[in-house]
């Protein structure tokens, strides 16, 4: 009987360790640097983790793809990218059926756009 409880405890502990979350959510930093934000190092990883599961060339949900810099850039001048992730009135809130991106991620995307939305 003791072996059963030991095995059960090991299984429960093992299964609870399979929870996936982003490192930034698990270990938020004290500050959020929006200086020198780049597309490759900051914006693209945010899109990869939060947007590309739906907005890629295969699934094309909403007929929107965000796979390349040029794809993303097409949603910057009209405010669609920023308005959607900020959940601004008049824009479809993204990610859909999920929690809003944290303030740091939104600030990084906004800083990148404000700096000219460069392919850097």
C-alpha cells in the first residue's frame, strides 16, 4: 500500500511539472526596458509566442499573417497591430480568447513602432 502512495505522489509531482508558461510570465523582471527595441530581438519573439499560432501562412485566421517583417509592417501604419494588442476601442482584441499581452510586451511593440518600425 505504501508503494502505491509513493508511486501516486511521483506521478502527481511529475504531471504538475508539465505546465508550460513563458519565462517572462514566470519570472517578471523588475523593469521593462523599451530602449533599443529591435524587430529581431524583441518584437518577433513576442509575435512568435503570442500571435503566430493563428496568424501564419497556413492557418491565416482573419486573413492575417505575421510571419515576416513585411507582413507585420503592413499592419503598423493603419494602427491595426498596436490597436489590437492594446485592446483599443474599434480594434479586434488580440490574442483572441486569451489574456491581453502584459504591459511590457505591449510597450516594446509600441516603442519599436514609435522608433520607425525598422527591420533591425
